[in-house]
């Protein structure tokens, strides 16, 4: 009987607000510890929280964009637990009345559409940051430093239903959610900065079992690569335990990036352990229909809508998905070029491959203003019409990035225009055949790779002016005759 894995994702999105969730302290991007603090975010006696309206607008925007139903009459709760970087000994969060419920997000896996069902989208505040000196792990650290700059920053937690079936689906979901919060302009979505942090809940069970297996939560995954590896490892570990009839316990496990294994951190808490109760210092959070409708008007073009638009231009689902995950100006440039060339695949390859590759090589982050859809399309046309080789096209593009040029004029002035005259090329082919009788004998004896050598000789004699495809076609025709 097959063993089926089940995965649920919990993702924390750090919102891009100027101030913290329940006080006026600025949200700072700084390595200097404890620069932005006040009695409220430190949980000092007598301090009172005041909710950040912009953060509530942002979470409502995210909930609507993930097809959630909005909870109009909500509230904040206290989630009680002790940890050194939690100054109040409780976290202001939401329990049974989250802002959004029963949503979904479209994803792309292996070139096919899928859907991840979302259970809830709720608002909370971030904790401080513990830095364990020595080994980096609390169990073997020599000391721990606490930085409360992050304490109180607005967080949105997005929780999926436990219906994800593979590590690839989980990665595709995180990629899609990350792009969504970037497009909504509510978060920077940078994994390396902790703007987006995620935990995976994994269980395995025999196919046909009525209940899911015991859930294990994996923490400390700071990249999509580590997420995929951690899920694969944990599925393998639990599967072996299930086959061997060992007891799988509900716990939280740590992903060791270096060893690429998970290890036990602590037994997993249940909701009862947190002793949730409504926060007496904060009034109920009433989201009126008028408020929700005003937020709805601000929803921009979503990743799924961009993907659909790119597919309509002729791209495959996979290419459209990759383009949608790119920066906005790349997508806009692709669309403009496609409208000129009418060739979606060539436009996609030149924009996302050659252009972006050369920009990265030159460490250029913004396209020079003289590089337009018009002159990029001109390069594509020159290559498609066999006026220049693909290699020459790359050379022209490199020069276009560095200086304002006219592609075809540059090709003419630098002798990059290919010779397509069949009669002239045939003369060169005959010359090469006459000088390489031994090579022809070896080709006749099965060494077909030497055909490439002869094509190279043709191009060399022509000083690179001969169209390689035409040269090869004429060469093969001459050999066969």
C-alpha cells in the first residue's frame, strides 16, 4: 500500500509599513540593535497598544487577493508563551476570528496549473530577535543577545489547509505568495532579510487511511532550496518510521542546513497550550463593508492575471509563470516587443535570456533609456531573417546596452551581415571539399561529427559572413551527391 505525504504551510509576511503594529516606533532596516523601542513594544507596565490602520488595510488587501471571505467582526487575542525575545510574555495575534478565511491561490507546478487552499489569513505582531553566540544554536551557545527592533513589526500569517502533496507544490506556493505580496506592494518579500518566513507541517499516512498521520513542524528554512530539501528529508524519515511501525510524535524539528537533516527541538504545542483570550486593551476590529470595498478597489494586476495575459500572447504556462515572477519592467518590455515581432517565444528568449544575462554580467540593474522595444525587435528580426547570425545578434545587443546604436547600421558597419547568396556560398563549399578529401573519407566511414568541422572551415574562409545553416545544408547536399 502506498504512503501518502500531506503538507501544510504557515507563512509569516512582514508588512512594509512605516511604523510598528501597535505603537509609533519606526520600522528600521538596520543592523544596530535596539534602535527603535518604546514602552509598548517592550511590554512595560502601563503601556497600551493602538492598532496600525495601514497594516489592517494591507492584510485585508492580501486576504481579498487570495480569494478569502472577510471577517467583518473580528478581534485581537493574546497568545501566551514564554521566550526571551517576547518581552510581554504574550504575542498579540488572532485566534478564532482571523481577517480572512477559506481562500485559495493558483500555482504552477511542472507546467500545469494547481490550487492551494488557504485556511486563514490573520494579523499579529513580530517578536524580537535572538542571536545565539558561539555555535548559533541555543543548546550550545555561550550567550544570547536580544534585539527588539523587530518586536511589534506587523506580520500577516497565511496558513494553508493540509492538502499540499509534494515539496514541489510547497515551493511553487511560496513562490506565488511571495510574488503576490510584492505585486500588492505590501512587503518586500525578501527571504534573505526575513520579510517572508515559513514553516512546513508534514505528516504521512497509508493510502486510504481516514485520518492524517501525526503532524511534525519543520522550522529554520530560509530559502526555497532548503524548503524543498527539508520536506523531502522529513517525508523520507517519517515514511521509514511508518513502515517500521515506529511511533511518530508531534513535535517541532529544526532543519540543519549543513547536515541537511532535521533534528528534534521540542514537543509541538497545541492551541490550548497558548491559553488564547481576547486582548482587553484592544477594541474589536470591525471591518465594515465600505472599508472592505474601498480596499478592494486598490487591488492591482495579480500574478495569476499577468500569467493569463502572457499565455494569451503565445507563451507556454511555464514560460508565462517564469515571466510573471520577474520584475515588472521585464514583463512590460516583453509585451511591447511581442506586439512588434509577433513572435512570443523569440521575444521571451531574447528578453529573459540574452538581455537579462548581459545586464547581470555588466551588473546593470536598470535598462538604459535608449534600449527600447523597437531596437531590440530590430535585432530579433535581423536574426530571424538570417541577415545576421545569433552570435552577431548577441554582439549587437552588448553594444546597444553600452551605447546608443542602430542595430542594422551597426551590423553593416562591422561586417556582420551574413552572405545568403547560394551561388557564392556553393563556391566556398566546393573549395572546402576539395581541400579536405581525407575528412570526407572519415565522414563516409561514420565520423559524422566532422561535418561541423567542415562548416567551420566554410565560415572561416568567408570571414564569418556565411549563414551557418545554409552552409551546412549545401555541404550535406554536395557530400550526398
